[in-house]
């Protein structure tokens, strides 16, 4: 069984320059997500970065979301 230790949203830098970017940021913060601005391979995308722990191992998972 795996348990999430943390879960962060990584928003593309170009999203911060768009009018809707502020709304996306506020919506994620309202749900208590930690948000970070960083360059993404896909413009205007959001990636999720999290760490989960199992009984035997610790792993980091990253899943892009468009």
C-alpha cells in the first residue's frame, strides 16, 4: 500500500503571464496545493510532483497533466 507524503502543482512560467493563470493558481491554492512556477516542456501546462511511501520503498512520481 502506498501513501502520498506530499503533492505539488508545477505551473508553466508562460501561464503566469496569461489572464487565466492567476485563476488557476488561486483555485489550486484554495485546495491547499503547494504551487511552483517552472519552465515546462509543454507550454501552458501543469505537472504534478509528489512523493509516496510504501512499506518497503520510497519513490518519487511525476505525472504531466495537460
